[in-house]
């Protein structure tokens, strides 16, 4: 799918400019993708800046720079890039979708939902796996709609404990923890540490301490251990809030966000949640 998209991108560029210039832009964008895959965000930004410089009226050049700035956690700059891409190509609905994620990072929940819904309206098939939309619905306190989205996500993420967790979390806010446990989605083995222990937590078959201990004792390299500890504290913290213990919730979320930072969007979720929690 990605290869087809990139081929289509190349076709668009080659149809509107000289072959040599199209090759330069294609090369710059390929460097962006390769650098992002390697985790070299600075190299990706350099390549994205070059693409924009070569073709300031090319929507995709701005789109990819928005992707890089999003990865660098520069949401304001990413939003500007996506909006520039949208102004150059109103059919580039992917830019609207990505802007939604950057809006969320800034705590602009309603704005993120507006963008996500615009994307889903243009691309209905994108609803089932749009977990970012489901999370934004949760923070907008549209819990029933959030639960519906995560239920739909079961089709795309059958073995994903996180999808089941958020479905449960939405239901818990509407019906309470006890009733929400009756409708927990069934998942297959999720190999990521400590996800199966998190699953046991929401089913009432494990304690918060056991979730943390599972992550602490896992035989993982430093990066994976840090990620496991992030998710352990994140989901323990979120579960404590569902159970009404805001003090413990804040403690674990603070540990996750401040001591175990990761590059994934879920860190931004924890960061936004912690800021909202601190206002209560």
C-alpha cells in the first residue's frame, strides 16, 4: 500500500514539472521516509526542508514536513505544514487527519475531533481503526461514541489489549467499573509486555503492583524496558482514575510521562491526560 502511494506521488510530481526536478523532490521525500524509519528525525527534517525548498507549491512536500515536525513533537509547526498542504491540495484529506493528531497534542480536543471526523467522512473505511479518534472522544466525554469506535476497532485490532482497555475505560465512565467488566472485549495473546497483565487488571484478576512488577522484571533491552514501564504506569494510572482514585492516577501518569518518555503518540495521550488531571 505504501509503495503504491509513493508511486502515485511520483506520478503527480512528474506530471507537473521537469523530470530532473521531480527526481530531486522524489529523492528528498525518500530520504525523509528512510530517516524517519531509522529514527533520525534531524536528518528527516533536513530532507523535508529541502523538498519544500525545491517545490514550495507541492502539497506533498509540505505534508511530509508536517509528518516530521509531528514526530519531533513540534505540533504548532506541524499544523502549519499540514494546513499549507491542504491549501495547495484540498483533496489531501490525510493532512486534515494528521492535523487532528497535532491538535490533540496541544490539548485541543474538539479541534482534533473535527479533523478526524472530516477525514472519516471522506474515508469511511478509516473509522474502524481510527483509535486516535476514539481517544479524542473519550477526552471530550463522549464516552458512548468512544466505546462504539473501540468496539469497531475490534475488527482491526483483535489481539490488541490497548483497544480493549479504552473500550472498557469508556464504558466504565458511563456504567461504572463493575458493569464495564461484563462487556470487556475478548482479545487473543498480546505479546507486548505488560499488556496481558493490563488485561487481567481491568478484568479484576491482577493488581496495579503486579502490572508494574511484570514490566520491571521483564528481560528486555533498555529501550524496550523503558517502553514497557511507560505503558505499565500509563494504564495503571488510567485504571486508577476509572476506579476513582485520582491521587494514585496522577502519581502513575506522572511517572509514565516524566520518567519513561517514548516516541509513540500514546506518550502524548499520557501528557495531555496528566495536564487535564492537574486542573481538577
